């Protein structure tokens, strides 16, 4: 599986497929509100433009499976005394769920971050309702560090956030 999953830069030629895959309420239900829903072509253009700008604190990659764009993964470095910490997040188009693609992408991005940056701690916050993402993180070597009770609100529902962490070796 690992060899069938590749992380690449976002490019303009992905805009149609990005809008098609990301425009799914099932994806939007498990990500932050700044992920547009519905997800339009204009949103896809905006995202790709944002990813093309140099930002030392953010690394965004397109996930490819068998040479097809299938989702995204990104890392946002924290600041000040937390500068060796970074948040990691990802999403996949629904046709690609359950194929271990997210796990392979997460392992690749995690390894790259630890080998190429001074980040020593990666973390991901997961909605309590997102069991699939919890399994992805566990398979990639992340450990549940904390549960932030009633910490988030999504679509009017107050939820716990499960915080998963992986440390550099």
C-alpha cells in the first residue's frame, strides 16, 4: 500500500477533482468549519492558491493513490514555546475510505516532518464521533493523550475532542 500512496504538491490541474471529492457533507461533518461545505470550484481555486504561497509554518500535500488525487494532508507548526509542536490533519474522498490510504499518507507525512524539520511532537484532534480517523492515527503510531470534554461544537452539537500524539524518536 505504502508504494501506491504518494504525497505531492497541490497544482491547478487538480481543481476540478478537488471540488468533486471535497464537496461531501460526510467529509465536512468531521473537519473544522473552515472546510467549506458545499465545496465549490472557487473554494478549490482558493485552496490551491493558498497552498502555492510560501508559509514556513504550514505544509500542505495532495494525497495520490495509484496516480489519482484522492485527498489532502497538512501540518501546521505552532508558535512561541510550542514551536516544536505541529498539528496534523487529513481528509480523503469517500470512494477511498477503508483502503488504508489515509494511514499510509499519515505515516509518510509524519516520517517526513520528523526527518526534515525540528518538530518533535505531532498532534491531531479528532471528533469523538470519528472512529475511522482514530483507527488511522493508532495504526500510524499515534497515541491517545487526552480527551478534551465538550471542547468543540459542530453543526450545533457539542462534542469531545480526542487528542492523539506522536513523538519523534
